[in-house]
C-alpha cells in the first residue's frame, strides 16, 4: 500500500477515530492479486466504470469524450494513451513519444505522467509500455464499499504486520558473503538469506542505498 498512508501530515487532517481513505482507494483488476483478496473476503464492491463518465480538460473546460466530439487534440492524447500497450517507439519520455500539441499537454501530463506518479516529461513511454504488456489482470477499477483498504491489508497480512519495521531507512546492502547484511541509517544491522528491494527507481538511481558489490550498470540506467 502506498506510503501515502504513512504520511502523518496527511493523516492528521482527519479527526475521525476510524480509518478514512485518503486517496489510494481504487483497486485495479477484479482478478488482480488485490482483487482476489477482496473476492475471498466476499466484500461488497463498487464498479467504478459505472459510476461516472470520464471528463477531459482542455481550454480549462471539463467535458466528456462524447461532448468534445472529434477534437483532434483530445483524440491525439487518447490514441497515444490507449496505444501504450503496443507502443513500439524509442525509449523516450511520454511527452516526446506522444508529440501532442501544446493545448493537449496538460491532459497528456495527467493521463501519462501523473497517473504513473510523475510528469509526462519524466515518465518513460517504453518502460510503462513494457509494464502494461505483462499486466495479467483485467485492470477494471473498483473500490470496496464499506471497508477501508487499510483494514483489508492489515487483516490479510495480520501474521506479518508485527514483523514489519517502520521508519527504518536502509543505507547499505552487502550481498558479497553467504549472508546478506542490511545496514540502516542508525548503523543497526540485519542479516538475511534473501532481500527484495522495492524502493522507487529514483532511490536506486540516486544512490540512496549503497550496494556491495555495486548493482550492474544497466539496472541503474533503467
Ligand atoms: C495520491 C496517490 C493516490 C494513489 N491512488 C491509487 C489508487 O487508488 N489505486 C492504486 O492502485 N494506486 C494508487 N496510487 C499509486 C500507488 O500508490 C503506487 O503505484 C504504489 O504505492 C507503488 O508501490 P511501490 O511499493 O512500488 O512503491 P511505494 O509505495 O512508494 O513504496 C516504496 C517504499 O520504499 C520506502 N523506501 C524508500 N527508500 C528507502 C530506504 N532507503 N530504506 C527503506 N525504505 C525505503 C518508501 O518509504 C516507501 O514506503 C496512488 C498514488 C498516489 C501518490
């Protein structure tokens, strides 16, 4: 679950004494890993495709696709975004790959940049396309009707929640020996047989974690 949930400056904005969804409430894929957990718990779902018609903002006006009609800039953005799973162009940013007009820029930024956690001049079209190609679920968006996803996760993973160590910034991972040694910011060490690193690529590219031996260069250039 997104680190968003651990951001106290956001959490404190609610005075409720029960968990409140603060964004990050949409599950993508009725048959995705998360979708299957929801199904197993037999929770009531809301199919988000039936709740509202998508609105697209151009010229500071929000209108549905039908109302915009044959608007060339809207269609250029939609064609690019919808065609991402079969994108075969170069390893360039969404903005460069889409080559849409200045009028369509903000729309492209929201659909191909912000959606992937950054901006269209920073998100790579090829990387996203490769990811979409291997997506094995139906990608249908839904939300859970009554239970916050936070409850769902802490219930499903209740046996490991107590083992999770929060607020522990890893500074180095030494995997040169039989045991892998993880060292945190305070100098505390943990030994492990296997380590899975799921920080963002930005952390890896910025050298936030020192790997010994160093990660292969191609990995850092991804
Ligand atoms: C406002 C917002 C709303 C969203 N809404 C949805 C939604 O409704 N549905 C949906 O499916 N997706 C949503 N997303 C996207 C989703 O949150 C991300 O795709 C997902 O969280 C990515 O998961 P991750 O594990 O790859 O990265 P993250 O969740 O970012 O996890 C990476 C973790 O690594 C930790 N880390 C970084 N460096 C170190 C270090 N040196 N040592 C130790 N730990 C470190 C970070 O603190 C972080 O907790 C939303 C995103 C945002 C910003």
